[in-house]
């Protein structure tokens, strides 16, 4: 079930909300159980049979976590077995065909691909439970209420596309009596945050998708893209992905706040970053933290010298890229970001040695370079193949008229670019207006948490004017939901 669908907004959510707080008067355990059942229904709406896989994963990991907590002497062995089992499950469903296709390509064989459907959210709920197992081994996770654990994993706001949660963040909240009583301020704030996320998805991300999709489809089919068309597609996807995923994260946070439960922030204006290091502190923050805590640091982090740090950093980014999908484009994307980070760290080390600052967090030039580097990487991330990615990047670098400024060539390329979008009923002027609107939102206005928490002069307060404003935005979004589109991170 999609957050941006009529059945979710006008049936599932009201029934779940009313049922939760009504049953809370009977008992907190009953209310928590209701939320578990509602979350399983939410997940099973897409494909009921994968609900059994989810429950099997939960039962296995809960049992292994409990065993690890009780058997310290064999804890590391049990942890290794449990993590390996989770990775095997992920590997079978997500990477079987990738490995078979790679083997076929290398060995010249023609092994048949498997007919396996990727279950929604498997990467997120697998990583969430791996973190639980490791935290249990470290003595961090200590509560083993099974209903709360079920809710921790299945909790519908985060189940499909994150954020990646930690046991210690959620279990105390589910045990708190405060969440089982309606909090008017939380409900008002939650509805506002949800509406902001819905607007990002419905009004912005889906609008940019109309420009990105034909460009990448053209590159996939070998169409020569003119300079402006290639850049329109690349920029459109860059903005689409941000508004799509940050929109989902906002909706998840807002939905959860309706029930008094606070989810971690996943985005902090990543396109305002003035370096790649800064970008990864702001983009998909819960995944970045997971990779740091459960991969980079266990590999040794920066504790064994610069060379080892660079190797660990590159390995983390490559595996982080592969986590996103079973395609060599994701491996290349992760490798490229690993390279970016190595250069960034080396530059900072050189700057420190030479006695000057390598960026103070407000560098306009650093911001421009970082954004362009991110755009290039997103082209690889979005492309269906490495060949298509390089083809499109080549078109982006092919300035009309060559190295000389040729107004006639530039004009011709612009006309051909407009002609490219004409069959899709897409106006380039409309794209320029969309980009201008997106630029204002991304670089001039406060982000969602700044707006909600008072970190900016433009901030939210629970007033009638704000209720009317965001009510109108919600109504506008509802009118645009006739053609419902999935969130991009559902495929990862």
C-alpha cells in the first residue's frame, strides 16, 4: 500500500489511528498488537505471501537475539550464524540473478535466470534486524518483549523504505505510556510533516519524473541525446530522487508522530553540502550511520593508518552501492562516491598539513563542485547499464559547437532538445519553472526539521492559519493523486 494512495489516506490510516487509541483504553499490549496487525496488513496489501517471509525473518532473528543475550560464551558464534543467514536471505532474493548473469558473462555460459520476485522492504527490514543482533551482542539491546519487537520491525511508517531503525531508539518508545494517549500537538505536527512529504512526492518528484524517464529511456535504447536534453534528464532525476525519497521519509516521520512515536531524521538538506563528506552526513543519514557503525568501524575505521582508512572507506561505499541494487551500475556508483570521499579526505589532510582551511561549511564553490559531482554519480545510479550511463555522460559533456562558442550550434541543440521532449507533451519552459521552484525550496527555504523545530526564522506553529495553509496543500495533493506512482526506493 502506498502512502500517496486514496485507500491509505481515507481508509487504512483513519481506521488504524482510531483503532489504536480506542484499544489503548483496554490495554497497551492490545493497542500494540493492533498496530502490528495493521502493519502486517499494510505490508501484505502488495503481496500477501511475502508476509510469511517477513514473519519468518522476524521469528528467526528474535530467537537468535534472545539466544545471543543468554549465551555469552557462544554469542559471537550465534551472531555470525544469524548475520550470515540474514545476508543469505538477502542474497537469494536480491542478488541471485545478478550473480548468475555475471557468471554467464565471464564464463560464456547461458545458465537460466531464476524467477524470483524481490520482496518489498527486504533490504530495510534485514538491515534493521542485523543491527538488532549486533546491538544484542554488544549488550546495547536488552528488551525482549516479543510484541514490541514485532512492532519494531513491522511498524508500517518505516517498513518499506526506512529510515533504518535501531532497537534502542524504538523499544523505550513502545514501552512508554505516553504514546498510548492522543497528543494534539503531535497530531498537528505529524499531519503537517506528512503533508510536506506528500507535496514533495506528488507535486514535485512526480513532475520531474516526466522529464527524467524519457531521457534515461532514450539513453538505454541508444538514442543520441543533445547537450541540453541530457542535462535536463540528469538534473530532473537528481531533483526527483531527492524529493521522492525525502518526501517518503517526511511522510514516515509525520505518520509515526500521529502515534506519538519519533523516527530519526533521514535528510538534512544534502544538496546544500559543500563537500562529499558533508553530503554523506546529510543524505540518507540512517543508512550512512548504519554503514559506519556496522561495516566501516568493524573493518577498522581510521584506527590503522591512512591507507587502511582509505581501503575501509572504499569497501564500505562499494558495498553500500551494491546494497541499493543488483546491477553493476550501483557498484560503479558506490565506487565513484568512494573515490570522491578519498579525494575529499586527502584534500583535507593536505590542507591541514599546509596550514589552510579546506572549506568552512559555507563555500559556494565547494557546494557547486559537490552538486555537480553528485549529479554525475546519479546518472550512473539511474542508468540501466554502464554503457547507457557512459553514453549519457558523453552527451552531457558534448558542448554544441565543440571547444569554440558557436551560437548557431547552441541554438540548434536547444531546438533539437525541445523537439526531443515534444512527443511527451513536456515543455522546456515548464521544466525551467519547476527547476526554479525546486532551487528555491532546496537552497533558500528551511528544510522540514528546521521549519518544524524552529531552526529558521520561517517556522511552524500550531495556528489556524497554518492549519488552513497545509490543509489547502493537502487538498491540492489529493487532486493530483489520480495516477499513483511508487516511491523510487521501493526497488532497493
